[in-house]
């Protein structure tokens, strides 16, 4: 891991701590926004993920694989027999 990654990791930790502190201050001050903003952000994030999954499912293109070979009841391949598997 390089130094830039560690610096970014510490920056994320400090920001998360600061936001947690602000959230607790809002709760202690009985602020409506302390609950409304995190709930709105979480709701929009989840809806964004759901929309992304739906878009991915709607636009994926799957190539069909080759047809599986059919085996005769005796375990041989029907395609290899001269009569197509009938005796």
C-alpha cells in the first residue's frame, strides 16, 4: 500500500468522525435536519443502486452458448452413431 492510499484512508476516517460529531450535536439539539438529511442520503443512495441494477439487467447482452450434446441411454453420443442414435 502506498503513502497516498494511507493519506486518503486517514482523510476518510477524519471526515467520518467529524460528520458523526455533527450528527450527534444535531441530535442533542433536537434538530429535524439531523435525522432528515442522513435518511434522505441513504434513501437516495439505495434507490440509485436499485436503478443501476435495473439498468444493468435491462441492457445486458448475453450470447447463447453452444447446444449441449445429447447422450444416448447407453452412454454413447447420439451424434457419433451412423443412424443418429436409433438402433
